[in-house]
C-alpha cells in the first residue's frame, strides 16, 4: 500500500468491503496489494474475511 494513501481512504474502502459491496480482490487492487497481502492486512486489523460468491472468486483469480 502506498504511504501516501490517506487513512480516510483506507477506512472508506474497508467500510465498503464490510458492507459486502467490494470483493477481496477489488479491495486488494484499491489498496495496491495482492489478494494474500490484503487478506493479511484485514486479519491484522481484526476485520473478518468476507465469503465471496463463486463469480467473485473466479474474477479475482482471473485478475491475479
């Protein structure tokens, strides 16, 4: 993740993710991380990993 990314932007992205409106893959992309690093980031902040639907998982694999 870029050092210049504002904490407010990260908070907003996490809110959208928690609402289920953003996949882990898209969150990773927005945070400039790979999906594994994004998953570790979520865990380190005590944020549960959302269960993605099959289409979302396939999209993340295609975009990885």
